[in-house]
């Protein structure tokens, strides 16, 4: 972790008038939740087209629900890590105005973050494939037999956005308006390859805002970030909040 880069990031944060954040799976990695890409990523073991698409669910709802029930259990058993706590603290201090996440876990909320936009939905939401019925799961749900909608008897599905699906339009437009007014954005724990999330920091930059990237690895964002800190989000954000 480079001290100068930390100091640079702290200056950007201190001078910001409207700071936002975009997080990805990497901020939950230190909570024991696997990321998707990179050396131990889920997509190295599983095929997203077999587990995270509407077609996969239609073809084999048992397999898809088994995988999501496992992911729900991992998330429910996990605890927020210092990255989640630091971002919640930044919001509590009135510095971080909005936290936009690609993650479907609820660790930001469990760390105390209030203003969170879930671009890709949430593992805690279970919804009907047909009607508007949905509920917020307090614990992992039974998936054998397959969960059925009590309103219309159709199948229930995970409340996450699958590949090929539209993001929730209200959440997405809010995310775009948040980054439009951002003069700085912290981008932590994302490979910055999945759209439209990956475009959000570019909007901040286009408006002459500053980008702070936190990631052990380089990403397509690294070259254009004002500061890119090669480090773990839990360690770096913890350091930043301590020195702020
Ligand atoms: N701290 C910060 N970053 C980390 C850490 C850590 N401790 N550990 C790993 N990373 C970084 C990895 O280097 C990688 O760049 O987190 C990033 C995780 O990238 P992905 O696994 O691609 O996750 P994400 O960017 O959130 O994926 C976006 O893709 O599969 C879809 O819907 C899924 O929301 C997900 C989207």
C-alpha cells in the first residue's frame, strides 16, 4: 500500500463536494465471499450461462436454485469486513453521498450503509417469475421442492439480475444521476468490465471528477484513475478512514 497514493486519495475525498462509490465483488472478498473473475473466481469453476441466465433457470431451475441457495448461505454466514465499515463511516460523516454496488450481498447495509443502490439486485430478494410477488429473505430459503409463488403458483426465482436481463431501471437511472453530480468516485473491488456499471466512473471523469481506484490488480480503469491503489479494499479503506 503506497502512502503517497493514500494521501492523494484522502485529499481527493476531503476536497470532494459530492463523493460517490462503486463497489464490486472484491469488497466482499475479505468477508469470504468469492469473486467472479481473477484466480479463485466463480466463473473459473462454473459457467455463468449455466447458472446466471433466464435460459439456465428455465432449463434447470433445480440446478440454478441449488447454486443460489449456496450463495445465499455463504452471504448469510458472512460478516461485513473493514471495507464495508469504512464506506459506512464515510456516509455517516456526510462525505459519501451514495454507494452504488454491483454486489448482491447485503454486507454494505449490515455495516451500516443506508444509501445503497443495488445495480444487480439482491440475494435477499426472492421473486415470482410471473406476478409482482416478492419477499425479503431473512435466512436461506428451502429450494427442495422448488419454491412456488403463493399468489399465482408459478416458480419463485432469485431477485438478482442475470446476464442478458435489464437492470432495474429506477436504480440504474438513480445511479446515473448520482454519478452525474459526483466530483469524485471511489471504485473498489471491481474488474470494471461489466456494463453498464463500468461506465459510471467514466461519467465522473467526463465531468472532470476524480477517480480513486482500490484493487490489488490493475483493471481497464487503472490507466485513467487519478489515483489507483494496489491493495485490498479492507486494508486501504480502513487506512483512509483512520487518517481522514
Ligand atoms: N479488495 C479489493 N479488490 C479485490 C479484492 C480485495 N480484497 N480481492 C479481489 N479484488 C478485485 C479483483 O482483482 C477484481 O478486479 O475485485 C475484482 C472482482 O472482479 P469481479 O469478480 O469481476 O467482480 P465484479 O467486478 O463485481 O463483477 C461485476 O459481473 O458476474 C457479474 O453480476 C456479476 O456483479 C458481478 C459483475
